[in-house]
C-alpha cells in the first residue's frame, strides 16, 4: 500500500440529505465519523468510505459525465 493524502472529507447528517464537506472531522474508533448518518454504535462495515482519486478520475468515463465531485460518490449510486 502506498502513502496517501486525504483530499476531501464529508458527512451526510441524515437520510436523503446532501453530503456536507468538512475542513476536519472526528473519527471515533468502532463508530465512524462523528455527525455522519452512518455513525454506528457497533463495529460495523459502514464507518468510513475511502475512494482513491484515481477511481474518481475514471468514473466519469463510465457515467458519461464530464467529471464527478467527491460528494456525489458517497453512497449515492
């Protein structure tokens, strides 16, 4: 695994609410991102979604869009 850099982080505070970009976030072990709709009380699989920027750059080709903003990738498809 190569070192990486966090370029965008956001939370979705409720169901069907747009993702809100954050300047910083509090990650709580075994719970997820504080303030996110998927913050969980158990050690479940939906704590944090990490998407490589290389994949974001390739996604528009398959979707027909000129580009895709990171907030559109967070559990919206």
